[in-house]
């Protein structure tokens, strides 16, 4: 689909049948943008007509009646004001853009009839109207508008009121000068309109590409969810077997005390795995944000951290006092908890890869300030080798693969969960080495 078709589809979407409230936000925004540009083009036409009516003709042709010229200008001004006030309903809808351009074409034809017809260099100002129509109208309407412009040009060749300049000897000079001015004016108008239109279409293409990427990622996440639900069902049996075996081994009195301690740890880990699988089974099929509720942000973050500590009791995790975020409320569900859990786990793995086993993962919860006002910032800091910005950005849309050392799927799921809650995930380099993963979640009590 080319840019002309995309813009035409956006304009055509404003039909008389569906109400504006029922239209998609992007389509309604596109239609309003095109309307605004057509209105701006008409203001430019009004300025050119007013300049010729009030300055050029009284100066070069004092005997030329300017009342008809001023009348055409005022009529076009009335159309503009009617559109601004929402009165001219016949100029909106499926054929709205075409009808507006026909009004512009008719206004210029009437103006030029009283101003010398084809002998007036301003005749070239019909071209921007046709060019704009070719850029935003469907092919049939664009050709029809071009045909009407040719007809208007042809009629003005035969029918028009002649212009008598005060200085006849300078007529050729002023005609050439007027041609230059009209050409420059027409070229500037066309380029201005088309450049802005192309910029808007490029922005829409970027939004569409981002939307498609998000849909593809969500489809992948849904697939992972189905696999997780199946895995939760299948892993229940081996975990039950492991629990029975650990219970039997723990009942043997002849085993050394340190072995009993290891068995107790194994039993705790098995129980934790069973809790996780049960949670997966409960969450299967639920909508993520709708399945959650309002929670106290610091308390929620500590609960997620404590759950992670039970899975990795040997790793260090520090949680400074979150006094600045006390009472802050966010909407959180299981998917957001898993996102924070993955970030903490990745930070612990990064510390291990860097050889700094004694380094602690730091979890901070604070209220956003400045540009981040209205957000709760949950920061997870490590002392690992760092995460390259390109890899962090790529993980938003797809897993990084096996070379990512286990961070690919976790980061992708974290991005999906956080963005689903209206937030974002970003990474920053940490002074002294390491990475800071920052979850920015909308603060509910700030709304």
C-alpha cells in the first residue's frame, strides 16, 4: 500500500455512518490531521487572494474592480469558519476531502475570472490544489479533480474579465514577475504540504511497525503460556516422586546430620517448585493486568524478593528502606511479579558471571520525580559485566537465544508484562561496574 492509498483510507474512514466516538483512535487522529492540513492550505489561499485584492490590483491596476475579488475571498473565509465551527457538515465524511478541494478550485476559478483569467500569472496556483488532491485522494477522485482543474483552466482561457494595468509599457515585466512569484508560491505550498504529509505517514508507519512487533511478541508470550501450563501439569508427577524420596531418606536415622540438613533444603526447594507450578495452573487463562489488583509497591517488591530468596538462599539480596515510596500503590499481578523475579535472578547471575560471588543484588523502590513523576521506580542493581544497549533493546521483541546466557526469554517476558501494565523497562550502566534494571510502573494513587 502506497502513501496515497494510506492517506486516502484514513480520510475515507470518516464516513457518515459510524460516529466519531466509535472510530479507532489512530484512524480518527489521521482524519483530523488531513482535515487540519486542508484547512491550512485554504488559509494560505485566503492570504494570497487578500494580498492580490488589497495590494496588487490597487497598485498595478487601480481601475480594476476589487469588490468581486474581495467577495470571493470572503466566501472562502466563510467556508473556513464554517468548517472550524463544525457547521459545514457536507464538507466532511467519505467525500469530504474531495469536496473541500473542489471548493478551493471553484474559489480560485471565480477569483481568476474577475482577475484576467489565464493572463493572470496566478493561474498556476490551481496546480497546488491538484497536487494536494493527488497526494491524499483515491485515484478516481484525484483524476476527477484534475479533470475539473483542466476544465476550469480552459474556460478561463475563453471567459474572463481583462485586466488593464496603469502602466501598459511595464505589462510584460509585471507578467513575468508575477509568473515567477506564482511559481515560487506554488512550489513552496506543494513542498510544504507533501513534506508534512509524508512525515505524518512515516510516523504512522513507525507506530504500525511497533504495534505489529508488540502483537508478534504477545503471540509468542501466549505460546509460552500454553507451554508453561502443560509443563506445570506434567512436572507435578516427578516433583511428587522427589518429595516422597526426600521424606523416605529423611526418615533414616543412620544418615549424618549434614545429610539431613541437605535433605531438608531439598524438601523446601521441592515444595517451592510445587507452589510455583500451582501458581502457574491458577494463572493459566487469566488476563494479566485484569487478574491483578492494587498493592502497596514496597511491600509487593519485598514479597517478590522473599520468594526469590527461598529459591536461591545462597545469593545476597539487599533491600534498602523505601521510605520515599511508602503508601505508593500500583496494579500488580502474577506476570509483573515474575518480571521482577526474573530481573533479580538475572542480576544474581550477572554477579556470578563476573566472579564477584560476594556482591549483593540491590532492590530499591522509590517514587519517580521530574519526567518520571506519577511512576514508581523499582530498580534492580548488580555488579556484573553489564548489558549492551543493543541486546537490551532486541530483547523487547524476541528472545536473545542461547548465547544470551539465559537472559533472553526472561527479559522479553519482563518487557511484555511491564508494558502491559502501562510502564516500561529500561537499563542503565552502574557507576563502578554493573547494570541497573529500572521498572517504571504507573502509580495509581497519583492519578
